[in-house]
């Protein structure tokens, strides 16, 4: 019994220690704003910890994983154009052997939509990669659901 209890406590402490080591230098938040009765803009904001960066949507083949957005098809809305981003910082990254565009601190991506019915919920998945000057974390994906009223 004592051995089982000791093993359980050790396992819990080990699991807690592992969870504490998971790095999450990027958090995402979402919003939408109607610009007319039939159009809205969806905002996808990455807040990035100091020293880290997230890559642009427009990274060439052979570079880091670019930020991408997949919007689920819906009868209540349609996309207008492509997802927009501000002008990224550009620099040569030795690890990839190319110039890449990225964002620090925060970035807001915007997607214009046409609303087909009164209200819509924009659902989808985003994928991104984050790096600092020492390492890159594996690509991450996150689902989003953004109500437009």
C-alpha cells in the first residue's frame, strides 16, 4: 500500500513538472466587427512573449512553417479575399538559409466575410510556428469559433 501511494505521488509530481515545462509563448484571441449589414471583418490576434516571434503567412518553401488559417465552409457566410496581415519584420535566418517575415509582440490578422444570414459563427483552424534566437517549437494548431452579430 505504501509503495503504491509513493508511486502515485511520484507520478503526480512528475506529471506536474512536465506540464510546467511546456512552453506557450503565443496566445490567440478573436473578435469580429460588422462593417455593413452584409459584411464583417474577423480579427485573429496573436500575443507573443518577449524574445519570441511568429511567422508570416507568406514564407517561401523550405523555410519555417508559415502561419495559416483554414475557415470551415458554412452556409451562413463566405470569405471575401484572402486573410490580410500587416507588414512583417524581415531578416535572414541562418537556420533556414533564407530571408523570412515574422512578427514580434503581437499581430492581428484580418479576414473579410460576407454574411449570408442574420448572424454567423466563423469556425476554423489556425496553424503557426514560433521561434526565439535559440530554438523553434513544433508547429501548433488551434481551433477558433468567432460569433458575428
